[in-house]
C-alpha cells in the first residue's frame, strides 16, 4: 500500500527526496507500505511507519 509521508514531520511536504521510494512493514498492522519518505503514516491503521 502507498503510505502518505508524515505531514507534520515534513511540514506538509513529500520528504527531502520525493523522487526516491522507501518501503517497509507497518509495526501496527503488518501491511507492506511504500512512500516517498522514511517517515510515513500507514494508510490502514494510521500508525507512524519508519521505512528504509
């Protein structure tokens, strides 16, 4: 699933390098997520995700 970047952390932006994709697994619900930022919000459970 596509996760929106953490809007508060990135001041409403898409992260420092929006042309790169980060991926990982949400610790809250276990869904695989991708985003344009290392800090994102899970689209399923709204938990913060740390992506690589």
